[in-house]
């Protein structure tokens, strides 16, 4: 049974010696949104699930239709639900995704006038240690094999239209092999900008694309060897230099800010 939420929405005042402290209690719509949000992030509601009808939710929470719709707007702005209007409409669940997070991060960085140099420097700091983490794992040979399989497949598909777009997939896979969810999310945000920078780079310097990819492939094969042998320090050092060099090439060709490649 869900407790009616009106009881929690008043503004509270707590008296302290010499002063009164005002504590803002969330609005009813915010509390409803929080309740539904918890159900989504805990997996109680999954992708594509339809929320109960507005009438049912109004009865459950003892709230008005405008309050419920305000809660829906909060969840829509967070990308957690999609609301379809009309006779066959309703709210359906969208689980949080790294793509949505990456997209919003890109907007924030554009608004702040962030430079590509800033992003590429952060990428080195965040992603380089992943190589050492994988190299220290007991099953590092198995994980190195996955990297080799990805790289072999990538090198065979040079004629595909999305070849350049998939260039940074190696970095994503390497970080994925750490099994560190936080690191994977941060990498997804950074690599989405790197992908856009690479696509723009090909337009500015198409003759250099093949040379850059060949250098990257050579470095990646050597990196895989270090990982398979458990040479963690060597793997991290090589990956750090590889990321720094790739970032320098992309930045030198374009310079500018994040908005120049995402806008």
C-alpha cells in the first residue's frame, strides 16, 4: 500500500537556538517521480513496460491528474519514460542508457565551451589504466583473445562505410573487459565525442586516415601482447601513449571545441 503523498509536501521549519532553519520538502509530483524512478532503476519495471493507467496511478498515490502529469514530465526529461498521447497512449518505461548519458554530457560540454584538448586529456586519464587492469586478471589470455578477434574483424572490414565510425570500438571493448561499470560509462561518454571527432577528421584529412589507422593497429597488436603476457605496466604505458597520440592528431587537424564536432 502506497502512503498518500500529500502528508510529506509541506514546508518544515526546525527551530535552533537563535535561528530558524527552513527545510524544503519535495513537491508531490517529485515524490511520485522518485517512487517510479526507484522501480525503474531497481529493475522492478523493465524496458517497454507500460505504467498503469493515469486513473489507477491517481488512485494509488491519491493525487490529481495535473500532479501525475507533472511527475511524468520529470521522468520524461530524465529519459526514463516515453509518454504517448491519445486513446491508445500511455507511459512506457525506458531504462537508463549510456547513450542517453553520453548525449547529455555532450550537450553540457558544448554549453561550457569545452575544448577537444580537454576531452582528449581526460580520455587518457580515464582509459589508460584499463590496459593494466585487464593485464592483471587471471584470465587475461582469454580477454586478450577477444581483443585480437575484434581487431582482426575490424581490419578485414576496411571497405565498409562505417569503418572510421567503429575505429574507437577497440577502446570500448578494452574498458568493457575490466568489468568496471563506472569506467565503462565514463568511457562511453568520452568515446562518443572521439567518434564525432574522427568522423570530422576524415573530412579534413582523408589522405591521412589510412596512415593513422595502420599506426593504431600496430600499437593495438603490441598492446594485446603485453596484456596476454601479464605485463601490466607496459600495457598501460603503451595504451597511454597511443591515446595521447591519437588525441593529438585529431586535435591538430581540427582544434576548436566540442561544439565544433557535435554541433
